[in-house]
């Protein structure tokens, strides 16, 4: 049975939200290791707003990619013919 377009969208958004949370946590963990101050006292300042601004285009791209890939594989499933 194929997944509906709506559920494909819900899946894509849910998958991306979880991925975003992991990516944001990773930024906060990795940035200090490479010299970028997450909670700046001195050095390069990267605010919470900057983290969100950096991540937003990636989130949008990820949602679109996930949705299109789901629809593509549903389409492939729909054209399969038993041999």
C-alpha cells in the first residue's frame, strides 16, 4: 500500500525536525572544538539566531529532499510488475 502525499509530507517534516535537533546539538558540541564560541565571552560570536539562520536553509532543503525521495520510491513501487 502506498503512503499518501500528506503522510509523506508529515514524515518528511518529522524526519527533518529530528535531524535539525541533532544537527543543532552537534553544532553546539563541535563549534567549540574548532574555535567557534557558542556562548561567547571572547572570540568569534555566534548567537542562537545565527545558528538558526545557518540551519534554516538546510532544514528547508532537507524537508523537500525527504518528501521528493519518498514520493519517488512510492512511484517506483507503483510501477513494479510481477515477473
